C-alpha cells in the first residue's frame, strides 16, 4: 500500500516537472521569436550621425557641419580688442572688428557662401563639401570628412599708389580638410589639415603658403550648451611676420555654444582678431601668455526656403 502511494506521488511530481518544463520552453521560444521580430524591424542600413557640432564654426575655424539644402545661414562675427589694454580701452571694448557672412545649402552635401570682413576690407567667396558622413551601425562610416575652401580679395587702398600694383597681389586662398568624429552624446573631435596661401607677403623671405593642423573639440554641457576649443599650430612659416609686420603666433580659441530656437550664439575668448580663415592662421599677432586675448561672439540665424507642404483639407 505504501509503495502504491509512493508511485502516485512520483507521478504527480513528474507531471508538475513536465508542466514547468513546457511553460519554460514555450516562454524561451516566444522570446526568441520576439527578438527575431525586433531584428527584422531594425533598419538594415547604418544611421547617419547628426549634430557633431552645434554650428558651422567651432570658434573661428570651420566645423564639419554645413547648412541643410534650401536653407540660408546669416552669421555675424565680432571680435573686441585685447583685454590687456585695461580700463583705458575698457578691456578691449573700445576696439572691434567684424565679419558678416551668408551661407546657403545647395543640397545635402554642398554649401556656398559669401562674406565681408572689416580687416583689410576683404570680400570672399567659399565652398563647403561634405564628402563622407559618419554613421552608426554595422558597416557604418566611422568618421565624417569634408572640404572647405575660399578665395578672398583685400580691397584696402594701396599704401603707395605711385607703385604699379597688381590685382593678383590682393588675393589670398584657403584650403582645408575637416576630419571629425562624434564619439558619443557628449564628445566630438575634429582634425583639420590646412593650407593658407597669400599672393603678396610682407618680406621676400616669408613663405606665400603656410601649412597648419587645426585641432577642435566640443563637449556637451546641457541640451543647449556646449564648450568648444580649437587650436591651429603652424607646421611651416613659424618665424615669419603678419601682414602688418608683427610677429605671428599660433591661434587658440575657446568658448561656448548657446542654442536658442533658430539662433546659435557663440561666446568666446581668442588671441586672434581675424575672422576670415587665412587671417586667423597668418595674422594672429598676440598671445594668451600676456593677456593678449579678446572677447568675441558669433551670432547665426538660419532661414528656410523650402516650400511648405500642402495642407490636407478635411
């Protein structure tokens, strides 16, 4: 009798174990099916990475970003004088240089621009081309690659009009490759091999072309604020003079991006007053070590020229 009871107990235990195993395996297969459905729903193509930087400029130098197709960007750049002027110049507020630029997105890869700088009363035309775009996911592009170039003409009156002066002597050129990577939500870095060429230089011993390696970084502080820094050490022409005959120094700038709706406001300190790229590279004549820095800002406002979508009538 006792043996019969033991057999019945064992049968019940086996039935419970079979039931538990059935429930567990069905749940496991259901999870596998769910994972397969999620994988099928996920995009097969890598996703493009956006907003590596907040603006088309890191500080003064160009970033990898450019204006979207059929959008116009108006940028006003302003640099005050050196703060080491003290109270007499209100720490540089008495002096100012500015630049105004228009940037238009032809398509998703090409941007064209025009600008005018108060230094040298210089006009320029420029182009920006996004060659590669960073993307995430399997098989994605690990970096973004872009080209920026301009041609500029100095329209200042000649200091000695009695000398025969050539128009080509007024021209300067700038070429740059921007290699950028957004590592995560917070950190973006950029490396920029750079060439600035000036047809007319200060001394016969000066080089017409100067090579530099631009370095830029951006760190996200909040949803609308980023901290930026950029540095342009010259690889050649380190002993030559600026266009005004002063000693030239490497450019260094740091500051903040503040995004407010359609505006991006950039507030910074730099040791260069030139806002045209070749002026930034070749004509920086003060240094941070003796407070030869200046307060500046960039204000950008974007306008859309896309056609509004036709509204549906109900």
